[in-house]
C-alpha cells in the first residue's frame, strides 16, 4: 500500500519553518496495516528536530519519517492479537497509514474516554513531574509556569488533586489567565508579561513550596525569589527560549541562590515507560469519573499536508492545552 508521510528535510538550527518538512509517498507492508486517525503534537518535538538535541533520546534524522505518537484503526491483520477495526496506539508518526509487526501496536479501549484524543495527552510527563519528582502533597503552595500549555494545563490540576493547598499558574494573555481559573480550577493565575515577582508575592505571600517549570527564563528567576526554604523545583522545559541556540534553550539555573535557600533543583525527563503511562491513566480516569479533572485539549482537523503548519502554530502559542490532529 502507498502511504503519505512527513519527513524531516533538514535538522533545525534556528527558527523552524515549513521548508524543514517534506511530504513524500512511501510503500508500506507488514503483519498489521493501520489507518492513522489521530496524531499527537507537542513543543518537545522541536528539540528532537535539532542537530544539537539535548534530550536523552536520539534526534530525528533528515529523510526519515517524523516519529511521534499516533492512534489508528486496524485495516488488516495477520495477527491473532489484533483484529480489523481495533483502535491501536503506536509511535509510527506523521503518516496517513502505517504497517508493521503486531508487537509495535498497543490495543486501546475505544470506550475508555469520551474521545480517542484523550489517549494522546501529555499526562505521563505532568503526572511524573508532579507526583514522583516534586512529590506534591497536602499543604503545598504550587506555581506552574506555562500553565495553559499541554503539560502545564495538566500539571496544575494534578497538584490540586494531590492535595496542594494553593495552585498558581502563569500564561501569556488575560484570556488564558481567566481560562486557568474559571475552567481548570486553579486558585490564581497571572499574565507573565506583568512583573512575575510582584504577582507571585501578592498571590503567594507565604512563599511557594513547589515550582513546576515548563518555561524557564524570568519565570524561573521569579520563582526562585519567592521560594520558601526547602522548595522543590521540578524543571521540565524552557519554552521561553525554545527557538534559540542550545545555551539559550537550556540555560544554567542559578544554583548559588537555590543553594542559599535550600531549594532542590530537580530537572527531569519523562521516558513514557509502561509504568509511567499506566500510573497516569489510572489517576486520570479516576479523576475524570470524580469530576475533579478537565482534559484541556485542542483537536485540529486537517490533512497530512497541513500537520507541519499545525505544529508551527502550536510553537507560537495558537492553541490551549494538549494538541492533536484528526486526519481528514
């Protein structure tokens, strides 16, 4: 069968553009043939497109299909483990169809969530960072930067469900600030274009005990200034500088100030192991059933040719929450 897929034209050195992506046709065959229905998108993928990738996994190479999480429907199967019509998850990437051994696909329950896109959320990263790295619990005052993004919009709600006494978020507009409080249930939020130190001192006069950072830069510095002694900083990303060189994308945190305040700097990367994924979905389903959690997501309906443009729009803050593409 002929599939259409997106390949990386060249690794990205500066600002990404449409010319970094190429649509090609390729012949596929395998034990299982799957039609791709949904593709997950995340800002993290940009790092994997760089020659100087700083993630603990290999960077994507030019001329190869961009490999990210996908959901699809089995069209044909020579395996007893999968049948025609099954919903499956894989890492087969940006393509209209995929094929391969049955072991490369995970069968999913179509009825587990209101929409298949719920399987594509960045919950494993958010849950692992909050529950296992920062170890949020009762009484914690939590600040989440980039709280309207894919990871941040889940992290703030996870902190609340784990018993934090106060959860504060930052976002890039008043509309997103209102969204964090009114829709996601955070206790408070502010526009990071304001003075973040002043905002945090007003909203958390007692000091923050946990900082979940997806942005870096001035928000990290502000969190450090208002941190309570012994605060835990789960450092997940640096979106504020993601388009720069490696030194800008991963600035060295001010460890001297952190040490003086006994702040624990906890950089982490979630590898989405089976245990991490299972832990997230166990809690996610329970919180949804309890009506204590909202899944913030944007589903973009588009053809495979428009996936790169959707990804570029995501990088420029066009969407809220977790972003996926439903292929049309």
